[in-house]
C-alpha cells in the first residue's frame, strides 16, 4: 500500500498540479468571465472553459507531465473520452446538487444574488471533482505507460 501511494504521488503528480495551475488560469478564468460578465449560463460557460482548458491541458500533460510519445489519434481519442467522462461525472454531481443546496437554503456571499452565488459555487465544486477524476483518468488511461 505504501508503494502504491509513493507511486501515485510521484513527480508526475506534481507536474500535473503545475500544469493544472496554468490550465486553471486559462480554462477557469474564461469560464468565470463568460458566466459573470457575459451571463452565458453555468453549463455553456463550463463547457467553453473546459474545451479551451482541455486543449491546453492535452499538450502540456502529453509532452511535459507524462512524456507520452505515442503518435496518431489514439491518445487524442483517449484524452477526449477521459475529459468527457470526467467533465460529465463531476458536473452532473456538482452543478445541480450545489445549486439546489444554495438556492433551497438562500446561501449567498459577496453581495451576489443567491442564483449567482449558487452558479459560481457549483462551478467551483464541479472543477474540484473534475481535477480528481481527471488525474486518475489521464495517468491510467489517456497517457498510460
């Protein structure tokens, strides 16, 4: 068990975290900009942010984090499938659940309306779940060794 933990949290994990910071600034920044400034809605903002962030993530994780040398469409297809599954799973859990909790209990902060706070809180929660699912999927499926 100790060996598994050491292997799981090796240098690839820390590189994934570093790439995630860059990816978060780009994808999440775009998502919250679209939602809060352009009022595109939670789902559309999340999808657009995820697509843009995923393109950045693919190249950085393929070549920097996992040093994957596989050519062709197989790694792209596995990566896209992984992103789709992780995004769907994380957001199907987080978006309706967190929005329901916030709206039902009238939870808000920062002077936002309950709906605006709920939208932002649900997107943050979905993003956190996505990161956890995505690391496992990229390491052991999309860019497996």
